[in-house]
């Protein structure tokens, strides 16, 4: 892919993550870093669409990233170095971890609140805690009844999926998008072992999630739980 197209794709994915609305060529043309005409932008977007990185959901709408586009975006952004967790969030997460009553559940709840996604914390295939599902149902993607029903199915099959994948999850943080996500191909998951290999922490959200922020949060919570 040409460098100009790479920059456009990264910009388009970032904007779609923020706004949850198709991105028009006019938005990219209006960004000073490109200094290109709207016609040139449209041609480049057409090329990205032909290569499978973006798609046009409606005839008159802008473009949205495909799964291939999201994966390219993840490869290009340095998520763990770029993210900055606020001191306030660090303080709240640390305070939750030091709670005398159910600290693991409290830190999971706080992670769900800060990330705005669902959180799964497991210590084996049968000892599973999840929280924040209401966050998912509030996302524009899940206003569709069929998608909402599939999220319900994720919960029903959570122990079965965790049983299959628990031993294969490593200590490094993985981002699994769409078809690579063992929980649901309609979502993404950021997942890692924690508690020095005895547990699993995961943030589950729409494919249009804030990866920079949430990878950083999982990394920080993992560090707390590994102490």
C-alpha cells in the first residue's frame, strides 16, 4: 500500500472509532496534513475500497473500515507506547485493587467503567466474572436486535469458550478482531493472562473500539493483578 493511502486509512479508522459514522472524503480533504483535492481523496478511497480495507455501507454515505482495515490500523499504531492513562484512572484502579472485599471484582468493574466496554475476569473455565454488558448495549452497533441477541449468546457460551482457550492464552496482550475473536465475530477482545498466569483479563467491545486506550488499560490492570 502507498504511504499516502496508509495515512488516509489510519485517519479514517481513527475518525470512525470516535464518531461511529461513515467517513466522507470531504473530512479527509479538510485535514491539512493531506493537502489534496476532494477528487484525489475520492480516488484514493476508491483504491482502498478495491483492496478491501474500507467499504461503503450506503450509496450516498462515506466509508467505514473492514476487518482488514482494522487489522492494518492495529499493525501501524504503537498502541502500548502511544496510550496515556490519566493519573486519576490509575488512582481509581489501584484503590479498587486494594479493596478489602472482592478486590478482583471491583477492579474489573472499574475497568469496565473507565473503558466503556465489557470486562471478563476468569481464574479457570468455571470461575468467571463478567461486568459491563450494559456498556455494549449502549453502543450504536448493538442497537440492532440481532446483534444484541448475539451478545446474549456470548454470555451463555462464556464458560465453554473460556474452557477451550484458557490454556492457550499467553502473558502478552493480544487484540483479536472479528473473525479472530473466540467470543464473537461481531466484537473485538483485548485479552491476556494475569495473576502470574493463573487468571485471564479481557476487555470485550465492538470492533469499533478505542484500541489505544483499552490496550493501555488492560496493560495497567494486568500489572496491578500480577503484583
